[in-house]
């Protein structure tokens, strides 16, 4: 006879914490120095005027001002022209 009741295994019960990525300040909103504007994986949105980029590609304001978004044509390393999003603080 068994000494214990049969029990199921518990493999997929844990979940990782959310990363809270995305745009934090939209166009026309006021940004103070140090405010996070965009949290992202990779440089989908590029840093423009008065915007800095952290080591995890987070964009933040370097000066107080109004957030604005736009596009810019960039030449890729293989010679292909790409249109990239860019964020400025004016």
C-alpha cells in the first residue's frame, strides 16, 4: 500500500512581474527634468533635443519643456533608408 496520496507536480504556477513598458508622456504634455518619457526594449523611439537615453534604452527629459514626437530619415548600416520615430522636449 502507498504511504502517501498521489500529488500533482507544480511547474507552471509562477509568473514573472510585468515590465511596464511604453510611452509615459504623450505629445503636448509637460516634462520636468528627469521625467521618463518612453520605456522600451531596443531603440524603437530615438532621443532628440533635450532627451537622454539610459542603459536600458529608456528615454528621459534633460530639461523642462513640452514633449513632441516626429519622424526622421536615417540611413541603416546596410545602406537602406529607414524612417525612425524621434522624441524632443521643447
